[in-house]
C-alpha cells in the first residue's frame, strides 16, 4: 500500500510539473489571456464556477471520507450501527442547499449573458462573418474609398435581418475577404483566412451561414456563438490588445470541420483602414452572399421584435 501511494504521489507531481503552464497562468484555470474588454467578465464567471464547484467537491469528499473512516464497522462487532431515517432537518438541508447553489449559478450566468449579448445602436465596426463548408468569408460593412454601393439594400446581404441593417453605415460599399482550408496567414503561417480588426473599437459580428450550423470562436476573446443557416446571430466585442490570434469553428460541421480555422489580426485603427483600402485595390469590393434566406420562424421573430 505504501509503495502504491508513493507511486501515485510521484505520478501526480509529474503531471503537475510537466505541463506548459506557469504560476501566472494558474489563476485563469486553463483560459487564455483575455484580449477584449468584455472577456474578463467571462473569465470571472469561469473562475467563480470553478471555485463553487471545488467548494462543493471538498464538502462532498470530506463527508464521504468522514463516513468511511468514522462509521466503518469494527472487526469485533457485528451489530448494525444506528440508522438515521426520516430526519426532516437533514432532508430539508440537502434539498434546499442544491437549489440555492443552482439559483446562484443561474443569477450570475443570466446577468453576464445579458451584458455580453447587449448590442449598441451604432457600433464602430460591423463585420458580417459568413461560415461555409469549410472556411470563412468576412464582409467589412464600411465606407471604403473606391467601393460604391449600399449595404442596407445590397442583394448579397438579404439574409441579414433589417434590425441589424439599421446600424449599417449609410452608402457603405464595403469590401470582403474569403478563405479556403488551404489559406494561410502570411506573417504567422497559421492556416485559414485572416480577419482584421481595429484596437479599441467596438466591433459587431453579424453571423450568417450558407449551409450548416457552424460556430464562430476567437479563442482569446473567450466568446463564441453559433452560425446558423436561416437564423442570424450577433454579438459585440472591443479588442484591447494588438496581435494575431487563433479562431476556429467550434461546431462539428462535416468531414473537414477540423480545417475550418481562421486568424484574427488586431491592429491600430489606421492600419485597419489601410487594409480595407488594400482590399478595394485588389478588386475585392462589395460583398459576398451572406447566406441562406431567413427561415419562417426567424421572420416571425423579426416581425414580433419590430
């Protein structure tokens, strides 16, 4: 028994020290460093959930060990120990306490979800993210020099509900960028197309799909949302750190799901504007089709909201 215990402790020590995490990473409990103004709220909810789960776990493990050690049957006695039945205070306790725990989880989750999904009337930047098997397109709904048109009346963006189009800039000709699974970022050589975003600006992602359900996930944003055909989702973030970050589809969407990757490059507002001009010079003006037309239930929901 002592030998097995020593082996178990040694294995635990190796597992704890052989990981790539540092002491500074430990408080995030596996989460990457947040890179948006909204991400710390998600990180706080994650940490609070783990703290509550650990406290409950310690209590349950303690009660199990206490019962196993202090209520074990003596070798010299064979009688059944005293049994506790129909103890109303105890039964009320293990009924009420779980309800309180779940209610607290629900409150903080609902509070943070409502804040994270709140949409401003006029975001600084709007990007229509189009998912398809098996890559991504990005429609930059912006007034770009050399690109004419109007995003609010563009046929390519018919799949987007009117309530989102109200926030589009007037006469936004826009530019686009599309990728394939073989596309790579020229700086990092990471696979997938690259979405450019300006630092310090509130960005709205309008998510549409051309075929099946995908999920738009920028890992260090700590935020993801489903991309559903016939149903448009949207959320907003404010990037606060420059750099190139990884993104991926987080919904099993077909045989090449694992290759449905992309990059997010956060730069200064000046570099962002220059990038849009560069796309226009390449001839990538206007918009690519956003996706499947709204389904009947989604149209009904739209009319009820308006």
